[in-house]
C-alpha cells in the first residue's frame, strides 16, 4: 500500500570520485603549504518521490466534512455510524457547524423515516452532549436546528418532544443522582449543564411567529438547583454555581416577568449554605462571588450608564465573568475555581 511515497533503493551520485591507490598526488613544497584546502562535496541522494502520489494528510486530520461525505450516508452501513461520525467531527471542529449543518439535516430527512430511527438519533446526540464536557453548547445548538428542520413527526412525538422526554428520564432521578457516588454525580452534573444550554438555545416558535423558550426547562432547572443545594457537597455546589453563571440572568428575568421571587429564594439558600454547610473554603468563596455577581445585575451594564473601565474595585463581576476553560483531561474549571489563576499565569508565562 502506497503511503504517498514510491520507495526505491537509495542511489548516490558522487560529484567527485575519490583518488585510487595508483593516482599520483602532486608533491607540495613548503611554499604551497598555505594553498586552499580542497572542499569535499557530499554525495547527493537521488529521490524517487512521485508527483502523481496521492496527497498526504497527517494521521487524525479531517479534511472538509461536506466534501468527504458529499454523497450523504451512502458510505455508512447504519444511521448510528453516520450520526456519530458527524458528532465527532463537530466536537473536533465546532467552527464547521454553520457550513455543514444544512447538509447534515437534509441527509437525515432522507434516512430518519421511522420512530425507532428518530429515537436513536435523539439518544446519540444526548449521549454526546452529556459525555463530552465541551459539547454541551454545540449539542444544544444542534438540537435547536434539528427541531426546526427535521420533517418527520410521528405519533410518538417530533424531535423536540422526544428530546425533552429523554431529558425527563434523567430529571426524574435527580434526587438519587445528587447524593450518589462520584461517577453518578459527575454524570448528573453533565446533564444539568446540558439542560441549561438547552434552555438558552432551544427556540419554540408560537402560532403568531414569536420565539420563546421552553417553560418546562425553566421549571426543571429550578428543581435541579434544589437537588444540588439539598446535597451540599463540593462538586454539587460547583455545578450549581456554573449553572447560575450560565443561566442566572435569563432565569431571573423570566421569573420577574411572572412576578416570582425564585432568585431571591436561591440567593437566600446560598447564604445559608455558606453559613452552615461543611463545604470547602474555596467553594464558599465561589458562592459568595456568585452572590456579588447577582447583586451587580449579573454583570450587565445599563446603556444609559457612564462607561467605566472594569476593575476589581468597581465591578463585583470582575473575577467572575470569565469563560469556562477545560484541562487536558476535559475537566471544566473557571476563574473562580481553586488554583485557576496559578494555572492561567503558568500558561501566559509560557507564551
């Protein structure tokens, strides 16, 4: 099998033959001792590279997904393999979403024609979004797009309905999961953050064309927060902080529109945890920073206010409104997490 190089025995073509034993070497007198030294030229290796060899790609490199799979799903024996390959591709190259999602949806419309196929599609996306830490946002965007562009709508429910049913299955065991072992809690936290991304990205179009969020997810997030705070272990509390940083401003706005005081109750519960729970000092600091963030209207600045450069003194959100980073093992951490600043400083000094 050719790897892009046609191999042949190496040949050398010396530019200058070495002298034989019969060659006469001219005698040099003392006056010619300063003559120029002879330059020995290295032999040239004659390559057999072929201009017609196939283009070489490093191992693991993926060229444009649409070009490689422009024939749709014909190269795949099963729906599962086709969908999983695309999900892995999006995980590695999230920037390709905009250019390739339309072709992906069109291919699915020609393949997903039964209830079982639709159920399988939902499960594949759900598993990817809750098992790969940095895919929850992309998974939520993907779910939103497919909910509007998949044409199949069987009696068992359309894509969005089946997705919400799948989430409900995990939601119903929230109390057991929040107090389970470390592996169970980790899986539960991934589900919580994915549901938060769904709440922000899943759009529901009303009969008059208006776009709203799913109220059922708003209710679900409130109950998930209750489950996390009812079991105030460090990892549960960290998950609650991340969820509130992600959705807190949107949730509070929605509750205020309905005249509800849910966010006030959550903040009160956080303060009780800080006072009473046996969580670590670092986690308590995270919770206090979250309370400060909320007191600054989640870091949002009114358009009418005078612009001031954010500093630790005038912006309670200065250290909190940071993106989520991921370690080499895929473990998320934020600027509020312990040792984060040391990690970031080490990265900056290595640039």
